[in-house]
């Protein structure tokens, strides 16, 4: 077969010079470092332990809000949300006056590394767990709007629906050797990695992005048997990727924390209710974690956007919100855009972040708490910002220096393609 | 010998019911979780690994500013700085118009757990690396002002100076079996743990607080040979504590991050210079990390307090500082006191925090950068807030629930004394 192409390419102002080896980036959704620790301390991740010892292990800062699509878009583009435009799953489009899901690829304002790599000659495959994410990441890589690029983009959620014209491959279940898994499962994520192993083994791809889903992390603490089993499965697949000679980078989109009272029950600040009670009607609180997969989190996360009723004097509201116990940061629109690297036109008047064990809600009626009756673990704020950052190979000196500074999870392709001493 | 006393005691509003076993709390100064990870991944900390597996391992939130004395005072009192009054090593006393070191025990506003435990019948020993910290922690435990309490408080820095009247023990070098180590060394910290082992073995103490110094962490990254050797030594001493049947809790006062440009050289915002240039003279920037041990950090940390020139309009200065790249948070005095749980009367007009790889300085002339020419690693801000939190025993259900929420490093005595399922 042809060896992996090494033609350099530039995307979003960054230059990538891929090695003549398979390159794999894994994004473990919702994997705070504690999950790796719990599994490593119990000897359940020998391949990851080898990566940590022989390559590099540290922490990186994710993009805020610490949500899935925000960070997958950042990893895919190598850029912060101010560049790619994705600020969550859900936002208020002031132009149309509508609250809309942000899962259409048309919201993505930057080209992906995948499309650029494919055009430069790499055999690129993107595998996500969730179908909504697949659509975002497939932009410019495969499908009728990307003629001749020749990439693969599939999801485990809809593995059985993959078609050459739209996904770059079909008969995926046979290729992977496994049936389409249920989305509310650890299997949905293990399927992502097994698809990567199979695509690599069959030489269908030499440049892979494998992005799992955080069902297990939302439901189980790091030391839970179910989490340890899951990470054991991740490690086994990781071993099969490494055994094929791939350079592997592993990071996460965001962390995960328990968000409940010690006695049980979600620890929620119902921000729209509180604002209405204090200042009167007209407030609109947007929770960008909102998505169709409510069983994960009941639309409760640690980040919210507030749209003020007109004329909207932000300062007194900002001060009042900042004094609420459990609220950690409140920014006006332009400060949020600058400090958190967010696209100003997709924010509201205020941006609010909550503490390690606190989530922000809209009104009690708006949320279906039955979905999180067994316990709420969620993310979105500053305490889910730091994520693991591992490379299978030692770093070149310049990259070691950067890793010791303030590396971002969306630098992972730069590190995998340019940063390792091969 | 008498078994350890189990008489409950109350201090700073919290009740402690000690077990009939030796109880040991270790504070590993400047030990971000990455140090434990690097050593554990290389098999260098088998005893800590056993604690993580058979007891509990997680993360806890330290007190801000993430400095040594602030957090040692919090751990010693079980309370945030708003209660105990220690906000750093150094502050501007507006009453006297003087900048003063805060290392006199008279600045401590709350009783320590050590004094209360000793009065309730425990044989208490406090061992610190630095002498300045010993004096703070010895308050009410030993010395002429604590007659009849009968505690021990020694430092490795001045081990050879220990006297019964002032330290509760003498001939410490013979007891430990080691000469007084140099303070700028890993040995200064290992000596702390070995003193704990010896005091326990000789039945001189059954209730210990062992607080190391962060020379190694300031000088070496987690994966450096020197750090790995150091943590190997920590683990060996930990094993000797566990072998004596102690319940052990381990946490840290603060984390540690590289604070330099990728090309080398400290990444400093000289805040007093910048403010003077922008607004004119009269600004006083206080760096509470300032202490006599400059080789550690050159008085450069990620937290600063600003005193404005009279009449002191805080809002425009606050806005301007918050826009500086590398500054992450700026609070006025009362908001800082409330959000960061700090004593309002010991702050300035503004409190400023810096990013993961950024430190705040005063003026270029004020700092001796020769001390950190080899590289700057430091702490003080939000990115050094999260610290390891380990217990040698499984947690009772109520404490497991608290550990999963937002535990603080200064809850460690509560967890060790009340929280384990013995």
C-alpha cells in the first residue's frame, strides 16, 4: 500500500507536517484526569501507562465553555471558539428571535484539519459516538458538498446507516465486526475505538480522529466498577492502535464533576427563576449544554448565557448574579468574548460560570430531573477545564517547553503531527 | 503505653472524634497531582498506590491565594482564611503604613486543631520544613505561652535548635537519626516525614501533622529524575508511617505550574510598573508570596493585591487590569473577601489572579531574577487551586458523598479523624 502522505498543509493559520506513520488522536469525552488515575492506580490501563512513561503525560486547558461540541470543534480546527464559532449545542439567535440547536455544520466558521489533511493526501477517518457530532466534523471531508476529498466520517450511533456517498464507507458493521451499539452505553464509545482499529488494520485510513461519548462519566464516578471496566476496554483498544505503529495523542473535551448535594439531589441554581423573582420578567437564560441526549445531564451544566430584557442594564444584574453562592464568574458579553475566546455575536449579555459542585438551570419546570434522579455529574465551567494530554512518543524540545506552559487540548494535532521525536 | 485518646474536641465550630489509632496528616507542599501521577506511572510510589486503591484518592480545592502559609493555616484550623486571617507571607498593614511579613503567630486569628487535640489528651507533634511555618503552627501547642499543653513542634530547618521548653523535644537529630538538612533541598522535606516516623515509633506522638517544603517542585517538573527520586523517598517514609498502623491523610497546600515563556525566561506582568505607566504614581502592588526563601520563586506568584493611590476609584483600574492578557480574575476588596473567603481587612483595593503560565510582579527592579534563572515554577492563582486528597482507609458513606462534591484540602483532619471506616 501507499505509505502515509507527508505533504505539509496549513489550516487556520497553523502548519502541520504529518509523519510517514499512521496518526491517531483520541478525544475521551468527559474524561477528567481522575478517571485515568483511578484506572491506572488499579493496573487497568497498561498501554496508557506505557504512553505516560515513554511518551508524555500532562494536563491541558480545554476551551470554555467546557462542553463537547465546543471542544470537538476546537480540536478539529486547532482553534478557539472565537475562530470556529461553536459555543455549545444550543443558543439564542437574536437575528431570528429563536432558540436553536447549533448542530448544523453551517454554524462552523473554520475549516477542519481533517478536510485539509485529506486534500493533502492523507487517508482521513473521523469516528464519533454521537451522530450530531459526526455531521459537524464531516464538514468538507466527505459527502456531496466535498466532492473528491475522499474522507470517511461515521458515528457508532448510526453505524448501520453509513453509505459511501455520505460517509465514505459502507457496511461499517462488517468492517468493525460489531453491530451498532446503543448510544446510552459504554459500548458506544468502545465502538469508536474499535472502528479506528479496524480502519487502520484494513488500510482504509492513516489519519484518524476518534471521539467518544461521556455516558459512562456522566453516570459513574472514577472509582466505580463500571468506569474501571470501561477504561480497561479503552486501554485494550489503545493497545491495538499502538501495535499498528500509530503515533497516538489522547486528550479530552472537558472534565466531569459530581453536581449534587452531599445528601443527593442536583445542586442547581435556577437562574432564570432567580432573575425574574429579583428583577421582574423578560430574562432569557440559555443553557448551551441542552441537547437531545437528556439522560446524560438533564440539560444542567455549569455555564449559562443570560439575555437581559430591553433596555438591559447589565452592570447591576451582573453584580447581583456574581453574589449568588455557587456562581464563580460573571462576565459581560465583550469581556467574555475576550477572556474566554468566544465569538461575541453568539453570546448573550452576560456569561455565568458555576462552581465545582454546582449547575445552572433555567426554571424548575424546564428541566426533567427524572433523567438525573440517580445522581448528577456534569460540566461546562472552570472546574471542568483541565483535561489529560498524552502522547505516545517523547516530545521534541520545543514542544516539551510548550507542554510545560499552557498547552490547549486543541493543540493535540499540532503535537501529534509536528511535536514528537519520531 | 497509653493508647491514643479518643476524647472528642471542637475547634472553629467543627467537631473531631479521633480514633484509637495514630493519626497522621501529610501536607506535600506544592504537590500538584501531576507529581503523584508521574511517580505512580513509573511504579515509584507503591504505598501511595495502595492508599489510592484501598482507601480514597481524589482532588480537593485549596484556599486562595494558593500559597503555603495560607493553606497550612487553613489545614491547621480547618477553616478558610476569612476565619484564620493568614492571607500570605507578606502584606501591607494600612494601619501602620508598613509592608510587613505575616510570619508572626500573632496574625493567626483562630485556634489550631493541634492545640485542641493536645488539650483533649492526644500526643500531638507538628513537623514542618520551614522554621517560619513552625512558629505559626506551634501557636497554643507548645512553648511558654502554652503551659501544660505538652505538644511538640519542630522544623527540619532548625532541627538542631529544638528545646523542650520551646519545641517540646530536644536532641531531635538523635531521635530522627539524621543531621539537620539544608533548607534548599529535597532532604528538608524527607526529614519532616522521617521525624514523623521516629516520633511515632518512639511513642512520642500519636497525632501528627507533617508539612514539607516545595523546593523540589519549584525547581523540577514532575517527570524530572530529581522529582521522581524525591517522590520515591516520600513513598518510602509513607510506607513506614502506614506500617505503624496510622490512619494517614495526604494533601497539598497548592499546586505548581511552569511560569515561563516557551523560549525560557519568566512570564511576568509587572503590575506596579504597568499601573504607574497607565495611571500615574501612587500604586502599591503587594505580592503575598514574598518571603525570605527567594531561591524558590523570586517573589513571583500568580496572585497580587493592589492598593490604589487616594482617592482610589477602583472601577476603571479594575477594568483596565482585567483586560491585560494573562490576567484571569480581578476583584474589588469586598467581592474578593466574599468569593475567595478572605479577611477583608487584610486585602487591598483590588485582588488580581494570573493564568496558568503567568506570574505577577511589582517592578522589574524589585525582583531578583537571578534566583530563577534556571526556570520559574510557581503558584498562587486559580490554576494551582486543585490539589491531591488521599486517605489510607475507605470513607464512610457520608464522607464519600462529600469527597465527591467540593471537598477542601482543609477538611483533611475531619476526613482522617471522623471520616474513615476503621
